[in-house]
């Protein structure tokens, strides 16, 4: 996912300078795109330390493969993809952490199979709310609050757009376990967002 | 179909992967149960909220820390 704004006015010039081996251009690239790549990496790998490693790996990989960058692609999009790949590599090589429970964030049911909770409708349109910086920051905070193994699946599937097989493969999970995790992660995120999105009108 | 099962089938339903027979039961329940309908709407909004919130505008992102810039530049020198 890329924002519509680009932190560099003229990507073509920057790319030309990078290819010419311009030291200052490399630093400009790191400063212009580093913040975004760090945010992407942090969301996927969770820890700040690992995210910084990922950003460093990503810029090194980008530097080495600059000649494969196609001029008609966006530099931001290209760097994003390299950072996601570096983050996936990190996940693959990392020891699996003990699982945190997600049960308390899932819906609960009565014995007769009905929901225990009566869901109050949300402020709509949610899209309008999400134009506000505070709401967007709040949603990102709640994603961060998901238990690690669930957050990662949600980020890879729903945010980065990987398919189920790819996600399962990176995380060393079965396809079925990955699907269950995604469903639970979405349900848990819904639970976390509900108190903030509840309509005051109803 | 009970609310509990509907919640289980939600993901397949929104991705269009729920088999036709289950889909019929799902939609029948949905047409009768306001609570499950609200839940479905919120489940879909949650997915969209995540996508939209993580597609950050540049001014929402803190700059890369200086020490990380230095580490990247140092790593490049070594290569």
C-alpha cells in the first residue's frame, strides 16, 4: 500500500543520481523513504530492533539491485516491495515466539448459539472517519495491540495483500491455520475498534 | 444456522468462498438476525479500516531516526 504523496519531488532525477553512484543521493533516498519503510517493517516483524535490521537490509538490497529497477515503476513502490521481502526473510529466520491468547478478543456465545453481545451500530461512514489522522492512528495502534502471531497474519494478508499460501509459507503454518488466524485477527480487531467506532446516535 | 456458525463462516462469505448451500443458510439467517447483520458490517469495515489506516500519508510518518540513517550509510560503505 502506498500513499498518494511522494516525499521526493522528482524520482527520475533521484534514480539517475543513484545509478551514477551519487553518495548524497543515496542518503536522500534513505531519508526520504526510510520512515515509511520502517513503519512497514515494524508492522510485519513487530520489534523495533528487527524492523531496523529489515530497513537496513532493504536499502542494501535496493542499492545492489538498482540496475534492475525499471524506470516506469515508482521508486516508492519498488522500495516498499523490497522492504516487505526483507521483512518476510526476517520472519522466516526468526524463532517462533510463544503464542499469546486471543480468546478474550473474540465474540462469545450463549449455550443456544446466539451472540452474548448485542452489537451497537458504528458511526458511518467509517471511510469519512478514517480521513482523520487521529482515527487512522488509533486503528494502527489497535492493530499493534493484536497478539503477535495474529497481527502478522492480518498485516500480511489484509494490508500487504499476500495470498494465503504465501503467508502460510512464510510463517510456517498450514493454509488452514493461516485462514483461522486471519479470521480471528479480524474479529479481535473489530472488538478493539468497537468502543471507538460506536455510533453516538443509536 | 446459529449465530455461532455464522461467525465461523464469515470470512468465507465475505471472500465469496462459501459453498452455495451454506451461503443460502447464511443469508437466510442474516435476513432474520439484525445482530449478525451488524456484526458482518463491522467485520467488513474492520478490514477496510486496517487497509486505509496503514496506507499512511507522508506527514503521518515519523522520519527515519538519524542513527539508523548512519547505520545504513555505514553498511553501504562496507559493500
